[in-house]
């Protein structure tokens, strides 16, 4: 079956599915922190997905296709996601860490076209597989196994996901409380850390405990400054997204039910688009090969 955003947001196990996804993505981060940080804030998530989709869009017979500075800049700035200078810095970072390379033969050509390195292909494949596994938890489907058996689904599905996410105002502009995290450096990783540790059996007066948090250790593990993380948590407390509880030896954090509801509704938009693109790509592959 294909889920709608409404069905996902109402599903009683959706938060558990998000928790499992957060745990899996933490494993991806541990394996490659610099690469994982490309999805660690909403701005970078949108730029990364769009850049990869443009790379897959390359057609040797079409001089206007592929990943170029102009095409990525146009896509990102037209939706007011980032400035041109931010896009240029982002591409420079990708080149510096060899997540992309200049396409063979384009070194002196203008416009230069970029292509994803193998490490980027592998990471995006893992990202899609992890999201499909999260969907499988809700209906016992075999999406992730189908992707593994039919990797040709990936280059069909990812550009559709990226394009539809970019065009979706609901996904582009997260709710205020969610955006408080998502629009900041590494904010997505911070939320993943908190969601991964949720104790869903322990709900108290509209809050769900996320367990003990050591700010210094979390900052070190996520490669961000402790000051930045402390400020982010302070803003979240002030806005009512989370609260602290002092234990005998540890500090415990709880997420508000309102924040989790908004977060689930927002994530449901993306998951519905992922699900739709997967089923569309699967059908396209079957049509092509019979």
C-alpha cells in the first residue's frame, strides 16, 4: 500500500518508526560524520537532495542537464532556501571533501558539470533504504528488500522525491517549533538523538521522556560546539518544545507532546512523498523490463 501524509500522521506506530529511523541514521553518522552532516539541517538536506537529483538528471545529449552551479543555484534560490553564496560554499565543500567531482571532460568547459562520488551514491542509497525500512515497520511491506534487489529503483525514485519535497511548502517550511531545530546547524541530528532515546511507554502530562542528556558529550559526538548546543536547548525550553528534569546524577530531557505531534505531521509529508516515489519507480522499472 501507499501511505498518505494524513494516514502516516495518524498511525499509532509512526513515532516508533521515526525512532527506529533515528537510530539507523545515527549508525550512518558514526560511519561517516562529514557526509552525514549534509543532511543535518533542513537547508543542507534540501540542497543535498536537490544536488543529487540534478546529478542523476544528466543527459549527455542535453547541454542544459546535470549538476551545475547555475542549476542548483536557481533551484535553491527560487524557493528562498539559501543565498547564491551559500550554494557556492556548499558546492565548494562537496568538492573539498570529494563528495562530488568535476565530470570528466568538463574541467575547462563552461558550465562545468559535477557528478556524485561513489561514497555519495552509497550514502544516498542507505538513506533511501532506511526511510523505506521505516515505512515497512508500519505495514509489514517489503520496500527496503525490493530496493536492495532492484537498485535501479534508486535513480528513478530519488529525483522524484527531491523535486516533490522541494515543491512542497509543507515540507520546505517546517512548523515553528520544529524549524527552531531544523534551520540551525546540526539541528536535525540533535532531534534524531532525542527521538532515538524516546521512552514511548512513559508519557507524563503531555510530555515524553527522552532520557538523560550530557550536553558536552552530545556536542562532541555531533561535532558541534557545546555553546551552540546549549543555546539551541535554551531556545527549545523557552518555546516549550522540551523541558529538563534533574536526577540524582543526570539531567533528563522530555519532549512536549505538541512538539512531537508537529514533528510527526511534518515528517509524514516527506514519508508520503518517499512512498509515492518508490511505488512509482517500481512500476516504471517493471514497465521497462517487463
